[in-house]
């Protein structure tokens, strides 16, 4: 395929000299693909995102980002109680001069983008009265209106209930397939990565990375190496279609086994 | 109780205790020598050693030295009130700062931050501009100081932030500003220049009346605080925890508020606003002896006295730069506070030791 | 939404998503959104009336109509007949005594309200104001030094501006050293400490001042509009209006800045450049206010909250509304001292007396949290 959306060259970062969070990372993220970043806490996921967003300067290596980026934080909180439309409108910042105000056309664009996510009727509502999932969609609308080509999400599903997790994952897929956005997200749920991502990166700490097509990389062995727990790969059929998922195995044991143990001790 | 726990219970603390008290004792000795040295410095043209001889003559009953009467007056009448005033003011401020920090569980509060100082300054200024007697000045300052502190505390509580350090500080800043505005009114209606000179904080014109005005409340209040100092440890755990340990938190807190108000009001009444001593000194003391209030409170009192005395000495010994001690303490204090804020990286502030 | 839709193979339809988010409560539009620009417009009309009304307050009696005619004449001399229906005394009172004072109060309030709203938006913290971040104290140090050295009006403003900038830079620097973001409470603490340092410097300067300078300094520090003259109006008018115009033109950017540094940056803003520009402008406005009328505290903290209650948090409407409300507030207090009390109580004392209880009320209502709903 053509030139990639993001290219990492020998990237590394250390908050304290010598203490590398990660090191020697080189990769390319293809356009219009979905890229999932996995790793335990402290492996450098957020650090990598910050470097990608330009909020942090990498200690070593370079990063090439071709195209506008938009960022969707984990849980969006605002100090002031802006309306939903005001929030989406902020995506037009690059198109509005420093000393001027957004025009009616900017507002129309914002409205159209909200409509795309089925949120148009909330335009005048206060943003922080929305639920976590609704907020996420508003920030998606904002990313779209900012004409971003690369969407970066930090644990987009972690603060949401089950249904909204699916809604957000669904939109990630659609934004990539229908709008051609490159999506890069971090997650703690390997099955989310398996469900939507084209490419997955496992950050094992230091200069150890596992990267490749999501289905290959998210294998039981790799995930065990990453998290230190057993994760089973399951495939099943639902309404005539083949599905795959990953399910963690409880390390302490299932309730059934514990109950059996209790039975035994009671019998003794 | 088994013997094993009894052994442990006796052995460990006594070792700790011995070790812990060396610093306070050393600081106390340092303060005594500082007081002695302070009597020997001043604007009167007299060498340090000559003054020392005079002071020794005063304290040593069998002295045969026959001093010059004028020089003796300086050392006997003029300098002691001022030195005592500075010592007592510093002592009171160090103690009240420590008590407040312990009570609010917040290393950033001090009498001037929670508004006591401004409140006391307003009351005292009102009484001063009405030419009332020192006792009334004290009493009025004390009432308004207590009022200010009660306002701060209630406001923080109403904002459900009495556990949130920043809300306490903000309420204090707001309440303090309100009382400063009232002070502005007094200044405006009264004699502005007299009050504006007094308010900056200085020990000029010290006399024995002033010494008594500050000594009685500070020493009595100080004794009360000293007896409560272990309770401060419990209070600093938090309301819920202290309550579950069987402490009447409300009563204890109001007692401390009242005592601190009395101490600060007496200090403000005689020497104006001396800012930031109450904030900085407890931190220095905590670095020296750790966070246990049993040792911390006396140490902070002594260090506060040392600090204010030293500032005042600096002031007296240089004839040209007679800077008011209140301004000086803020000039020295704020950089120190900023340094503390920086070092702490804005976190906790509770583990300075 | 049924389970069948969820597990279906097709992506969720837009309809399904909006259904899934449909709430039982009807979508309620707030007061602010229904009225939009009505409030600022009404306020500016009210402002003009209030200014005219203020001209009628004072010892010398003056009717509203007369004041309006005289102002009309002053603004547009040829509009009225040659033999004027007023006495020389009346026009003197208006032109020399009252108009400068009313303008001074209005401009001070305008500048303070605007800078308060700007600072709160920029630091996305509804608890800051020029007094809290230390600009006012810094500007006061500069101004008082200039007074001690008998500087010209421009010199006073310049020095006050430097003082304000230094104080604000110190506050920001300290907060940064303490590894706190620009939005955190550490910033407020840093501002309080830096402010204390500058207040100590003021005490030092006052204690060193001779008797010729002292009375003026003390009254000036309390904040007063007594002795307003056209020169003062120019001193405050030019920086406030010029700085204010720039702030106004970039008022939408405050919405973006108030989202936080990272977010604003990814939306394409040069955050640090913008921030320093705003700091400079706010310092300029506050310095000009402090230079002519001393410390007028708490307006910048309180007024933006009132404005937010009226027009909501969108800075496009908030900034003008805060400016107008600030002008209203300060002008009203100044009228109050002139008309009701008769004594010339320093307006800075009054703003603090009225402002701090309001701040306390806000703090109470907010329950110490967020302060987001104004």
C-alpha cells in the first residue's frame, strides 16, 4: 500500500536517564487501518500516545505523522458546562483564525457531524449531562469535523457500560471503513482488539514488541507472555457466522471448583 | 497482656524518646543563647562584648563590675522588652501554625492563611483607632480573630471541603480578604498612617505593657496547646478516625481554634501582621524532629522564636535598613514556601521529615 | 434495543444508536441558550443608561434629561442649538468632575471583568482571578515604585505592567516547577504565595516612603476613583480598550483552551504562544487599572460567575457579558459611595466587602467541587 499514516523510527522513551520505558521501536501504521496497542500498566502505552500527539518529546528516535490527528481521551471532562454543539464546534479550530470566531458554515459542519452519529437532537444540551458513551460519540463527531485523518483513542471502552462499549467499537470500525480514518487505540481488552483491529502491537516492556496482524499476534501464548495470565481463544458460530473471541481464565479458579473444594472440606 | 508485647511496648519507645528529644533541647539552648546575644546587639554604639559584660552583670548576682548607667539602661530597660516581644511572638506563631496544620491535616495552612491574622488585625485596628486600652485591643482582636477562623472553618465545612485542603485554604483566603477590607474601612475612617505602620508588623516601641499583653495569652495558650499536643496526632488522622478512637473531635477542634485565636490576636495586637512564620516554621521543625506533634509542637515554638528574633536582630543591628519585621518575614518566608511547594512537587506535603 | 439487534451481523444503525441513547427526560434548553445574545445586548443598553444615571449622582443636583443633553453635546457638539439650555456650572460639573470618574469606574470594571473571565477560561479554573494569580499585587508593586520615583503616567503603567507580568510568570513558573498542570489547584497556591511576596514588597516600600508620598500611596492601595481626570481616563482607556479588543477577537479560543493543554494542542492550537499572549494582555489591562485606581479586588473573580449564570459558559458570549457586568458592578459601587454613604469610601474596600461574601457563597454552592455550573 501507499505511504503509511504513521511511521516510528527507533523510538524510545525514558523519564529518567537509563530507565527506558520502551526502546528501539520501529513500525509503520497503514492508512485506513485500525491499530490496537496492548500492554499492562506501565508498559508505555500512554507514553507512546503522548509522543504521538506531540505532548511529549521522545528521548530517542523519530516519529512521522502524515495527516491531522484527533485525540479522544479516556473520559472527557470539562470545567465549564459547554453545550454539545459548542464542543463539536471546537474541532474547527484549525479552520478558524486566531482573532476570529467560527462562522455559520462551521456550525453547519458541526451539526452535520453530530447528525452522522445520531446525536443532532442533543446539540443544545449541556455536554456533561451526557453519559460516558454519548460523550465519546460527541468527541468522535468533533474529530470528524476537524477533518482529522488519524484518530487516536486512549482506552475508548474502559469507562463505558457493556452496550456502549459495543457502540464505540462499532463506530471505530465504521470510521475506518467508511471514512478512511486511521484509528489507533489502546485497550486492556484483548477481545476488543481482536474484534476490530487490523494490526495489534503488544508492548512487552523494554525493546520487546510483538506486532503483526491482530489475529496472529493475539495468540494465547503471546497474551500469556504479555499479561502473565491464561487467555483462551474461542471461536463459535452465531447466526451462521463465525466469531472469535478471547476469554481470560481466572487464576484462582472457577466458582464451581471452589464450591467443590468447599463440599470436600465440609464432608471431611 | 503477654510479656513479649509488654517488653516490646517498653523498650522501643524509650529509645525513640531519648533520641527524639535531643533536637528540641539543642534548639532550646540555641534560643537561650540567641536571647542573650540579642541583648548585646542594637543601634546604641556599644561593642558586642561590652554589652555581653553588662548582660552578665545583670544576671550574675555577685558581679563587681561597675557599669556606666546609660549603657546599663540600654541593656536593662530598652532592649529586653523588644527581645522578649520578638521571642514570644515567634513562639506563638510557630505553635499556632503547627497546631493549625495538624488540625486541618494540611501542611499549607497557617494563621495568616486561614484568616485569623486578618480577623485579629481588624479587631485590633478598630480598638487602636478608638484609642482603647491594650487589654481591649487584645480582647477585640481575639474576638474577631476567632470569628474569622470560625467563618473559614464553617465555610469549608459547608462547601463539604473540610477534608479537602484546598477548599480550606480558599475559604481562608476569601474570609481573610473580607476582614482586610473591613480593616481598610477602619484605616479609612481612622488614622490611616498610624494603622498602616502598625499593620506591617514591627517591634519598634516595645515596652513592658506590650510584653505583658503578649506574654500572658501566649504562655497560657501555649500551655494548653502543649498539653493537647498528643491529641493533635490523633486529630491529624482525620475526623472519622479520631472519633472512632474515642476523641470528642468537635470540642477539641473548637478549643484549638479558640487558643490559636487568642495567641495570634495577642501577637497581632502588639506587633502587627507578621506573615508566613506560622507556615514556614512548622515545616522546618518537621524536618528536624519528624511529624510527631509531641516533639513537633515544642520544637516549632522554639524555632519560631529563633526565626523572629533573628529577623528582628538583623533589623536592629543595621541602622540604615530598619525594615519592618512583618515585611522581612514575608520576604524570607515566601521564597521558602515556594521552595517547599517546588520540592514537594505539589503532592502531599505531609511527609517532609 | 433488543439482543437480536446487538448481536446481529450488520453494524448498528444510526437509528439504533440514537435510540439506545434516547433518554426519558425531554431535552431541556437552558435559559442561556434560548436567549443567546439578548442578555449582552440588554446589558450594554443598561450600561449606557447606568452611565448617564451615574452622572446625575452627587452633591450638585442634575436631572437625567439634562445630563443626557450635556453628554450629547459633548459627544456631538453640533447636534444641539447654539444657546444651550444648561449653565456653565452644570457642564463643568459633568465634563470635568463626573464624566471622568464615571468613565474610570466603567473602564476599570470592564477590564477586570474581562480579565477575570479570560484567566478562568485559560486556566480552566473558576477559582482564579487577577488577585488570585498575583497579577494585581505585582502591578501594585510596579505602580507604587513608580509613584515613589515620581514617574509619568505612562511610566506608572509600564512599571505596573512589568510588575504584573513578573508576578504572573512567577506563578506559572512555580506551578510548573511543582510539576502541576496549568489547570490545577497548585496554580492557585502558587498564586497566593507569589501574591504574598509582592504584598510584602508593598509593605517594604510603604514603610520606606516619606511623608510626601505616603498618604497618596495608602489611599491608592485601597483603590479609589477620587481625583479622576481626563488624563486618567486616557491612561486606563487606551490599554483596556486595545487589550480588550484583542481578547474579544480571540474569545472563541478560550473555549478551546479551557479543554486542557493536550486537547487544545491536538485541535491545532499553539497553546503556549496563545497563553503568553493572553497573560500579556491581561497584565496590561490589570496594570492600567491598578495604575489609575489602585487595588480593586475580587471583581475579576466574582463577575465571570454571574456572567456564566446569565449566558452560559460559551466564551463567545461570556467575555462581553463579563466585561459589561464588571463595569456595572464597579460603577454601581462607586455610585453607592457617592450617593448613599456620601463619604468617599475607597471602592477597593467596597468591592472586597461585597465581593468576598459572594465568592464565599459561590464556594458554598459549589460544594467545593468543579464550580462548573457557574
